[in-house]
C-alpha cells in the first residue's frame, strides 16, 4: 500500500474511533439521565453536537447503540477489577476488590446507572453477557474462596451471596448517589466519603467472613 493511501486509511480509522467514543460517552450520560425508554437518538446526537445521521451511520438503531454502551460497560467492569490471587489470602483480595468496586462507582457513576436500568428492564444483551462471562468468573472466585475456607483462613460463607452483597454495597454509591447526598447533607460526594465507604464496607465484609483486620 502506498504511504499516502496508508496515512489516509489510518486517519479514517482514527476519526471513526473518535466519533464512536464521543457517541458512546454521550449515550451513556444521556441514558443515565433520561432513562432507557425516554432516551432518543436525537437527544444523543444533540448533546454530542452531531447530526442524527452520523449517529445512525455507526449505530443503526437506539437498541444497537444501547447494546454497544452496555458491552463497553460490562467489558470495562470485567477487566478493571483485579482477579483474586489465591496466594495473597482473603483479606488482601477482598479489601482490594471492594476498593476497586467503589472506585468504579466514583469514576463511572453513569455506567453503573445504565447497567442497573438494563438489569431492571431485563435487557437480553446484559442477561446473556452475565451468563457467558460473569458466571464463569464467579465460579473461579468461588473455587478460590472455598480453598481459603478449607485452609481455615475464613469462616464458611455462601460465595454467591457474598458477591451479591459486595456489589450492592459498592454500586449503591453510583446508582443511588442522590439518596446518599441527601443522607450526608451534601451537594456532591467527595473523596473522603468514598474512602469512608471503602473502610466501612471492608470492615463489615471481613468481620462477616471471620477475617481479622490485624
């Protein structure tokens, strides 16, 4: 391929990636604010300062766009939380897991809200993704936890409900941040609020699992 043609193709690829990133960022924000049903591609196009036709060039329908937003969120979640390391033991792994989940809620609250809406609405894309990827990952973590239990490093717990509880406690700081702001009498949550949440949730989980914090 001629250098000039190669450079032109690279520029097109770069522009395409930029446009898709802009559309997905905007869609995530609008879906979180307006709800899945009320959001339109026109709203997303207007907020992104793009013609509606540009949005449909990349995503043929609102459903295609929603699926792309959800796939990006789920992929991010799957890869942004560290895998459990059996050799480090339960205290280190559970503490890190809770910290990273709170950091997700702090950095990407709109992503968490869109995911919650999709789950409530039983969007098939999310349900199938969870079946295909999260169940497999949870099985791996369950095997590690059962090994720690067998070694006497923590008390016997129901692994599925342990993770369900950790998700609920950490993701609420994104999904229901408005409620938390009212309870704490704040206009916005700050770093200290998230750090306090990490400490409190970690203490609860470790105590519930019979793991000392010393």
